[in-house]
């Protein structure tokens, strides 16, 4: 064998890799190098990777690409906390959220009807007008908005366009009922001679409903109006999700401040601090906190641990 050829083969990293794993493609002179390297490998002087190791190295980039999903699939369901080893699905949290939603709705209705006298848009007892406010803000605004957030996790096998339309409709209803609920609060204040927008609850309430409207318009223009390219939608999706969760948490915080403010007013007017109504209001607020936490966790966990082959929230075409 030509010694220079052998030296060149040994000095070439790619040729050595060839020698270690692809003997069938070598010529006669390189086969001699293969045999020499094999003897060195057996002696431990030149550790060539085994066939299994070579196979793992060749498939590793493909596995990493499949597991990582790439930057373009950042909004893909199924690439959530399980990637960190949690391995949990959204379904259990949606079940808990629905149970807590029913409990919260029943509790706020029982409070406003049984303890506060009922609901009315027009009444000589102006408190009945105010009672519409917590009912619409909780049931209409927060609970329906929560259903809109969870629809992709509650109906994971449905057609994506169908669930997207349900998402839009539920958010639309929640936004309208939220506006009506705020109108009832202003109406109660104006007809009772009470100042408007003096509390942190009212400030956050106006800010939250405004952001909710902006989020709705942003989502409608980006994902429903024809003309937006897949790249634009793909880039808008993470911001839409992030802003949506932020506005939702802000709405929960505003609701908690509302319960606290109303109960404080009632207690300062003589309501027993340890009476059944006070406990009902506090427990309702606690249920809303747990409900909101369940919705947020359901929103950030995947509907499935693995998505179907080729699925993407924003199709390429």
C-alpha cells in the first residue's frame, strides 16, 4: 500500500469516519486502512463507534428536530410543560374548571337573589340594579371568557376552524355581557348619587374591559379577516396567547377586588362579619380564584401529549 495514501486517509477526519462505519464504499487501499484501524480498535487504541452508536448519531438530529418543534411551531399544542418532564394533559384541569364554574355561578346567583333581593335593570330599589353587575361580570364575562380560552382543550378532536369560531363567538358574548355589567354599575352609581371611578376596582375594571376589546379586535384581524399571511399569523399567535392570559388574570384580580370592596361596604353598614352572607361572599371569591387557576393551567398544558403528524396551529398554506 502506498504509505502516503494511508497517511492522507488517516489524517482526514471524514475518511476515518468512512473507515469506521462504511467499509463497503472503500477502495482496496482504504480497506487496508480499515483493517488496521480495526486492529487498533480491538486493542483500545482507536475507539471507533459501534453500529448502534453510529445509528444513534445519524438519527439524533431528526429526533431533536421532532422533539423541539422548531421556532415556527412555538404555539403548537402538545409542546407545553411535558417538554419539561411534567407529562400532564389539560383535560383534568378543564373538568375541575367546569365544576368550579358551576359552583361560582350558583353561589353568586344565590347571593344576589337570596341575600340582596334579586336583579333588575329598572327598580326603585337601586341595589337591585347593582346586583346585575356581579352576576354578569362573573357568569357572562369571566366564565364565558374562560370557556372561550379552554375550547381548544375541551374539544381537541374537533375541526380547528370550528373551535376557532366557537372561541371568537364566546369571547364576543363575554365582551358584550361585560360591557352591560359595567353599564349597570354606572347606572346604579348615577341613580344613587354615588361618584364613579374612585376605587382601584373600577380603574382595573375599565382597563381590563378595554384590553379585552383590544385583544378581540387584534385576534379578529389577525386570524379571521382574509388576507393575513401564514407568517403574520404565526408571528401574532404567541402575542395573542400571552395578551389573552394576561387580560384574563387581570379580570380575575379585578373580580376579587370587587368582592372585597362590596363586602367591606356591607360590613361597614352593619353586616355581620361572621354571618352567612359574609362567609358566602368570601367563599365565592375563593372559588373564583381556584376556578381561574384551573383555567390558566388548562390553557398552558397540552390537549394531547403528542400532536397528530403534521398538525400546526397556523397551516403553511
